[in-house]
């Protein structure tokens, strides 16, 4: 009998994913742009903020549910759009959608997902969002019709990727999409036989939501400007969220263009290096938005206390990317569920210990800058 070592933090799921996935796939999931300083900046930003608990507060009944664009989520943690989940586990996005639905949160489906949005929506009992890259007008109109027909109400437009960032790990690992067994990769496949067996037996991993792939090789478009965002606003009857904002002035532009929500994000540090950590620019964005729309944040959220810090600084909720991907790689749907449950338990404990019975009770008095010297 093998005894499973208990999982005690999201970092443990990262270790499990590393042991399950071939190196090129793990590095694709885990890595970031260039020297990965933006990846680190996201984590460092959380580390520099400390909590200032209130004591003497009745926290015997705690509630972390919250409203995000008209949907009540059981916990202020949503699942960020991530490409090609079937590389991580054969059930891919379907497993993620099921875990999100059972848990009671929202999954944002990537343009680059490896399962058709119709099938993902069909497997969900919670609303799913669709993350969009605006390739060109025809392709975008077609995609919008398609996702509306699938029952999607919220489109999340990613603006932080006019061109692809450079990921050294992927280049060094000879990563291709989809990964292929060949002279440069056979060692990696051989080192993870269970993954390789499943991967090679499964249907080939493709991009079933990129309907325009025949006309253009890339879904990225470096000409997307606020004018085109306003055009998109006119095309889309549902709610529009702009993802990838790290400045207050851009948040104002997004609202002017008709956005219903903002995601403070630097794509998990996967595109621009030497970018600002997302928690470090949250206040700038929250002040600019001034209550006119919900502000969400992603990038480096790894702890319940991280979620509490972001909400105290004005975020309505957060999204996680790599953590649920690691859960998926490690244990499929059950792994995603475990990641969500672990964060929920950490948030619950953090709320009790900082003296806030509900997430709505959190405000800036609960956080401070980590002092360089003792407070006087
Ligand atoms: C493997 C992977 C693929 C991603 N693919 C997309 C994508 O297709 N579209 C997008 O807007 N963001 C994508 N992202 C960025 C996430 O939506 C999110 O911003 C980021 O993962 C948050 O940081 P975290 O991983 O530290 O939680 C991807 C992230 C990862 C890790």
C-alpha cells in the first residue's frame, strides 16, 4: 500500500504536476517570458503586503461567496483562461469545467482551448466565460456568434498579448504545438510513460475554437486598439471584460470603450518581462475605476491570504491559472476540485484570523506595506 503524502499547499500540486508531466509540458505550464522576472514580481508583490488583523470580531459564521458580474460564486476564486488543457490531462477543459461547476465558480475558456466551447458549456452547470483574442473582424464576429449560441454571456478580451512573448524554456525544450514524439523530444516522452501513453492514445490536441485558423496562422493581432474594442462592444450583446490591464489610465479607457469589468493581469508573466506585479498596480486601477465596474486580479495568487490581500485592496475576486492546471495534470477533475477546495479552506481560515466574517468586510485597513523596520 502506498500512502499518499497529504497535499498542504498549492506548491505541493506544482510538485505533483512536475512529476507527472514531461519536462517540455511542465515548463510550458510553469514558465514565463524571458528571465521570468514578471512571474517573480507577481509573487513578490504579495510578499510585500502584510495583514493587519482585527481582533474581537465575531467570526463564528463566515461567508466567502461573492457576486461577479451577476453570478454568485461560492468563493472569490475564478479559473483563468489557459490554453490547451488536454496537454495536461486527457479530459482537459471538460474536467476543469466540471470541477468549477461542482465547486460553484466560473471557468473562463481560452480561445486556445483544446475542447470546443459548446462541449465545455454543455458540461457546465455554472456560467462559463469565453476569453477572446481579436484576430480580425470576420473571425471575431463568427466567434461571437458561436459563443453566444453556446450560451456564453461574458466575453473576456485579452489585450496584453499583441505579439507572443518569448519563453526560453519552450525554445530550449524544442516545444511544438502539439508536442510531437521525435528526435529532440523522445527522452522527455520516455521519462513520463503514463502521460505519454495517454497522450499518444488520445485524439490529437487541436484548437477547436479558432474557427479562423485556416485564414490566419495566429489568433494574435498587434493592431488591436481601443477603437477596435469599441467596435467589439457594439458587436457583443453580453458582458465584456477586458483582461491584461495594469494601469489606471487604461482601466479608464476600457470603461470608455464599454467594458463591464476589468482584469488586472500581466498574463502570469508569460508575455512581457520586467513588468509590474499585479498586486502592485491594483490600487492604481481600483482608484481609476472608482466603483464603476468590478476589478478582478490574477497573477501569482497561491494562498488564501493572497486572495484576502487582493480583496482588501479593492479586487472583487481573483483568478488562478497555473494552480488549477497543476491540479488537472496531477489528478484530472479531482485535482482541480482539490485545488479549489484547498484555496477555499485557506480563505476561510484567513478570514477568521484577520477578523472579517465576509469578504465584503475586507478593506484597506486590513493590509499594510511590509515594514523595513519595526512600526513605531
Ligand atoms: C499554460 C497557460 C496558458 C495560458 N493561456 C492563456 C490564454 O490562452 N489566454 C489568456 O488570456 N491567458 C492565458 N494565460 C494566462 C492566464 O489567464 C492568467 O492570466 C495567468 O495564468 C495568471 O497567473 P497565474 O498562473 O500565476 O495564476 C495562460 C496561462 C498559462 C499558465
